C-alpha cells in the first residue's frame, strides 16, 4: 500500500516573516504603558529588573525596535560613564564596568 501524495500548494503555510511589536513601554518601569508603534527587529537580553519597584534582578528579554535599542544602550553607557569605576548591581551586587554587563546580548530577529 502506498501513501497518497500530498500536494504542498494546497497547504497554507504560516508566514515566517511576521512582524513583532516593539516591547519597549509595554511594561515600562515608570508604571505607565506607552507602547511603541514600530516593529521589533532586535532581541535584547538585559541584566536588571523590569520595574523600578522590584528589588530582585535577573536576565530578561525585550524585543526592541532600533530606536529603543539605541536609547537603552545610550542610557546604560551614560550610567556606566558617570559611575567612573566599577559599580554594583543593586540586586545581586554584580560588578558593572561595561555596557555589556547590563546589555548582555543583542541579536537580530
């Protein structure tokens, strides 16, 4: 007995190029949602806490547009440069010397 041939043109395949919304502002530390209207093109793994009210730190992931990734990176760079030496994470006391200590990994979507 032979299996019937499956006609692949008759199968609706999902789009692998679907756009994902930028998550910046959807869970903003200030407590107010102000969503971004741009599509996310970057996945950023960040060390810290999502909200200013949290005491614990952890690595979390945000899907970001280029503008918000650049803004976060610039804010971290300004923070690191004002410290003037190794700072410490308020949650786990991890030494912070470089932007990459906080902005751990960035990959294109």
